[in-house]
């Protein structure tokens, strides 16, 4: 399925960002639909279709209740595996993606100590029972990548939110960034696209090189590759 090549030993990770000019993904009150325009949103669906899996954090599911399907024209022959990182078991069984398992499988990546009775026991729903990361209360990304490999995932699109995106960046797992930028400003009280990285020096900042810039209506689509 994937048109994105796999890295040696783990899935290739693409981080998708859809933001204002100042890197915000929502207003302080959580409103985010829609920052970018229709052409950018259509490109995101094509990106989903070109990856084996799409992953979001529990915060994104609680805020937006997304389907996470690739809605292209024509529709893809196979939908990406939809993965939710939910270490604390916050996503309710009523979430929309659980009611759309006929579109393709869903995986919940959660802690190995979690009680699974909170989620539906349905064909098409996978559970990745994972240990916590070192010094963390969240699932280990290394073990998550191992689970993804076992599920046949060679490429994964990270769609949100800011804390999940930051965890992938901190772990050095982001190979590419696809950044959709709308010509609006949301200000410092808006929600940032990336959580804290804990950097102490500029030379420790992860580096990327821009590979292309395209206009999509009023928006810009910037592509970056890790240096």
C-alpha cells in the first residue's frame, strides 16, 4: 500500500502538521475547524492513503472525534490502520472510529496494565499492550514501533496532537514533515502544533531540510526531510 519507503529496523515516520502561520493548531478554546482550506485537506487524505498507518493521541480523539479514514476520489483500495495512543485509557468506547471498523482495523496502543473492559470487544479492534517508556508514564515509542512492524506497518503518519508529535520528535523518530500552513495568525494563546522538547542548547535542536514548497489555494504545503 505504502508509497513511503521504510527505514531500516522500524517504520518510516511522517509528521503531518496543519497550522496557522505562527504554528498553532487551534484557538485556546479548542476550535480548529478549519484552519487550512479544502485543497490542503484533500492533500492530507492522499497522504493518509499513501501510508500504512495513521496515528493520533487520545487528546485529538477527545477534541475532534476523527474518523481517520482516507477519503480520496476514488477511495483507496485499502484504508490505513488507524492507531490511537491512549496510555491513560481516556478514549471512550463511543468514539467515532470504533463505530467504523468496517472501513478497516483500529489499534489502541495503551499500557500493558490497562483494563481493556473500557473499550468494545469487536472484530477489527487491536490492542497493543505496551510498557511505559523510560522515565515516562506514557507508552514506550520503541515498543510501539515494534508492534507496528508486527502489524505489517512500514510507514506511519503522525497526525496529532502536539504532545504526541513532540514525543516522536524527542525520540528522533520523525523522518519527514509535511506542513500545511494557512495565512492566518492565532497568537500565543492558541494551541501549539508541538509540545515541549526540553532543549537546553540550539545545536541540540532536530534539523530538517526543506525539499519542496507548493501552493494549495491560499495555503502552503512545505515538505521537509530529516538531516
